[in-house]
C-alpha cells in the first residue's frame, strides 16, 4: 500500500484498499421494496444485494469501453445499422441476380 493510500485510508487500516460508502437518495418505495424482497430471497442484506448488483454491473464493459480496448484509446463513434434495410437490399440484389440467369 502506498503512503498516500495509507494516509487516505487511515480509518480502514486493516484493508489493502480504501473502501467507501455510497448513499443513494430519493429511491422510489416500489424500487426499495423490490430490492429488499430480492435481497431476502438471495439470503443477503439489502446492502450486500445492491453491492452485488453494482459489482456485476461495473464488471461488464460498455460498448465504448470495449471499443477502447480493441481499437486503442480512441473510441469509435456509434454507427447506426439498419438491419431491415440491409436485408431488403440483399433480397433485391438476389432477385436481380436470379432474373439475370
């Protein structure tokens, strides 16, 4: 552990890394109730359950993060691809080829 980390995490001296607390305000009652019920079914406290959700969420990279990993530090812009239009064009091209035979 670096000296800076040790100073910053003085109250967490038993851990190798600094832990923090996250407070979320204005959670709708329905959301809180669903999370609490799911936590109970999972045999976890609400805090443990939400931590599990957050950890799983951040362990899955976003498209932008994947792009940066694959192509370097610059993310590629999002390209819109119209699947139906591409399918229509491919079918039309195939029909032209079949008619030309």
